[in-house]
C-alpha cells in the first residue's frame, strides 16, 4: 500500500494487520476526488477514527490537509501508525507547520472523554474540518450513529466540515445526527460511502 497522490505520493504504508480492513485504492480515489471537488482538503484539520493503517488520514495530509489526529484502539496497529507518522515527518516534502497525533483509544471513548484530566482531553476538545469513520463492518449501525452524535453534539466537527462514513453495503444505512444530513451515498463494490454535512 502507498499514498496515491500529493506531496507524499508513493510513501509506503505498512500492509494491514489481521483484523484491519483497509480502504481499497479505487474507493480511496473516489473519496478524495469528491473531497477535492468540495474544496475540503486544503488546510483541513482531520480526525481519522478507526484509523487502522492510516491510509485515509495520511492521504488527506498528502493532498493538502494541515493536521491529523489518528485514533486506533489496537496497541500494535497504533505502533505502526506512529512509525508511519515518524517517517512522514522525515520526508523531504514535510512542512513543519503540519502536525500528526496518534491516539491509542477506542473511537467511542475518544468522542466522550471521561474528564478534563483524560489523556486525550485536549485532542478531543479540538474542532475538525473532516472526519473519517471506517469502522469494522461488524460494528452496528446504531453504534456508528452514537459516535457521530457524540462528534456533532460536542461540536467536534466544524459546521462547514464533513463526516465520511464507510460501511458494508449489506448493513442498514445510517441516519444523520440532528442538524446534519447525508449529502451523498455512493457504493463501490462491497463498500458504501456516506458523506454527511451540517444543515
């Protein structure tokens, strides 16, 4: 796997570990073509929940995003993410104004920090322009909606921003959180991609 376009084009991303399901290049290209057409990548603050290999978040940085918070619950996978992040920081195209943070945490917990003393309290109090959610297909639609409600209810997504949710085409479609709407839904083989924006 590699970053497919932008300043870090060709940068290798470690092969997915067992239990992760990376977004295919075809789906990734379709997602980023849509985001670029909407003008959502330049200078964006990105949150990648269920980050896995980091393919979506790193691609966003390569294509113009300013910062990335990658949230991953698996310690081993988060370790790979951190190593990839270190590699990007040493890349000739790295801009010192850019930022990458890796948070080893469950997405559900990240959007609902227990207290201000929580280790990720500062990160999860941030406001993001773009949120990627690519959870395991066995995570229920209700749990996905609960996470999105946590994001929007706590003001973690800018009103002009977007949530990009990937699901299996075999799972029930999500319902947008209050004040938000599903702008578009596209299918690429087994993967359904939902683009949500504020109303």
